[in-house]
C-alpha cells in the first residue's frame, strides 16, 4: 500500500488538515500560532481570531474536506497540493505553510 502524502507533513500542518476534515474548530485553531497569518488569494487574516472568522465562513463553515495530493519543500516553506470539496470551493490548489515553534506561522492559499 502506498503511503499518503499527508504522512510526510509536519505535525501542525497535518493537525490543520485533520481538524478541518473532522470539523474540529478548536484543534484547527491550535495548529496556528497566536500571531499567524493566513493569506487566501491575497485576502489576509492576521491572528487566531481573524483566522477563526475565515474558518467559520470559508472552511469548516462550508464543510470543506481536503485531501493532500502532494508535499514538497522549498526553502523554509512546505507546499502542499490539495483537492478540496464541500459546499464552497471545489477543486485543486496549493497551500504554502511556514512552521515555527510547533505551530503554523503562515498559510498561503493559491491555485
């Protein structure tokens, strides 16, 4: 059996995906540093409170399910290919993560 690309993820990144797929809001937020930044196609959400708002409206709020399709590293960032489905966006994309201190410090969503 071929291992899932998700098995190669840093723990907080895997936690973010697992929490999204379980709709566990608390675990989702705890994957992020207090001062983390989430950039969704140029719209920036700074800090856990704003990331929580994004999550409620555009991630768990639309019952997103995210499958990791690839993982690669460039410099200090982790680029994760994804396939998203749910009641909002459906399709592929790339999530770029920076991690420090065991938490996500930056997440950037692109196509």
